[in-house]
C-alpha cells in the first residue's frame, strides 16, 4: 500500500503520518537489504575461503534438510547483484558488479497473522549514491509504535473503513487491565 493510497484512505479519520528525513552514509536497507543490482563500489571482489571436509560433514549433520551445502565460509548469503565465483591459481574469488546509483520506493509493509495485521516496515523513498543515501520515512505521529500502522490497517482492511466497527472489533487487550489497546490519540 503506497503512502498516497494510505493518506487518501485515512483522510479525516487518523492523524497523517509524519515525514522524517535522513541524509548520510548508507544505513537503511529497502527494507532489509540494499536494492537489487545496487553495489556501492560498482565492483566488489572477495577472496573466498573453502570449508574443510570436517566442516562440511558437521554442516550435513546440523542441517540435514539442506541439499546444496555452501562450499565457502565467507560467501555472501544475500546475493542481489550480478555475481560470479572465479578460480584463479587455485584461489576462489567472489566478484560482484552493480550500479552505484539507485532510486527505490516502497509502500507500507505488513502481513496477516492469525487474522490480524502485523506491521513490518514503514513506507519510504530512497536515493542511493555510492556510499551515501537520502531517505524519506513516513512514521507515526505520536511515538514509534507499530500499533499506529496496525490500527490503520485494521480500519482499512478488516473494518471496511468503518471507524466505529474498527474500534469495537479491535482484537488486542492489555493483559493486566483486560481493556482494549485501541489508541484514540491517533484519531483526529
């Protein structure tokens, strides 16, 4: 769900999210990793270290369900750019190439778990340039709580944009007081 769609859906009901800016060294992923085909160095070369036979056997015992056992100790787990493993004079190298400039946009990240929404990441806009980035995050107006986004999702998706129904059917309660955790501070 894009920020434009969210703002349209909550207009006049919820307080709008706040824009927060970041300009600096690479910190924020999209949402967890760098974007596909982005490489801050254009070309990255890493010397790989092979696992010993003992390490491979131990891996087979620990993870019997994995068919393709990683051959190298330091091969990157997340491979999001064009890459090769090259052998030069009995030494293996991991070579990765990508673009040093990338623009990326993503909407609100959430999932449905046990018939309720779970917030995963805020909507954001990113510009990556080599080792630097500019980011606009849309965040909660009062605090840094997932409940703001979850209440919005409950209102839009689970209650068909009926705020009274959303408040009455909100499933979470405080364990001690048994009162609903619906936060009216987020409403206009």
